[in-house]
């Protein structure tokens, strides 16, 4: 059980404490991901909690993804952006090392339409909502901060829509067990 209060600390310090205490109490050793973002935390309390509860609290409060993974054959606690951890790439060749492509659909450039909803928060904290694109299109939400004029917002929204409309695959496919893919979650 972990019991400690951090009045002011970095996320890495909290995770280091969790890893050290877990080793003392269970004998299980974990490494820590070396590129944890420098996020400062205030008034972080652990009161008789297990090692998972504080990690979940970091995830919920500070929007950091935390999980156990394996890096260089060592059990490692990852903390950072959801897709910040890059591992080995796996190459799939459709109809060669895939079983089923039934749920996979190719969308050419401009096949899909989008509506972009921009929530703009100015320096005073006042929030306004702006919508661009096709009213019946797939909704994409964006949060922006600062002072933006109408032309800059329109230009930004057009760029988001153009990026979303580029061609590509959407959906899922089924594969054989090779090449081996290990997910981190």
C-alpha cells in the first residue's frame, strides 16, 4: 500500500516513488520510461492506495496515458502521450498476410465530408464556438486558445478538413499471427 502526499512534484518523481515502493513491498522491479513529459503536479495524495490508483489519477487529471509495457526486454512503466511510444513497425501486405478485409474501406480524396467545430478560448477565458465545412459531414472537434480573427480560423478549419479528406483506409482487418504484433494496452 502506498501512502504519500506530494505538495509539488514532477510526474516522473511520483512514478519513481511508485516503482520504488512496489519493489520494496513486492520485490518486482520496473523501469521507468525515460522521456516522461516534465509535468508539474500540485497536491497529489496517495492514501493507502495500490500502485494502479495513482497512475489512473495521473491519467484522469493530467490526460497522460500510463501503462506497463516492455522496452528492451524490461518491464517498463510508460507515462506520456497516448501514441508517444514508438515501437517496431509491422508491415502488412493486403491479401498476402491478411485473412479478411471485410471491415476495411478505402476512401479516395474527397470521398468523405467533414464538419469542424472549433472551440476558441481567449485570454480572458471566454469561449466561443465556430463551425466550418459540411453541416452533415463527420464531426471533428478542435480546441484552440488565444486571439484568432475570422480569416485565420477559417484558414485553419480548411486545413483540418483538407487533411481529413485525404485518401486512406478506414476500418479494420484480420491477420495471421505473423508478423507478431504486441500492443501496449
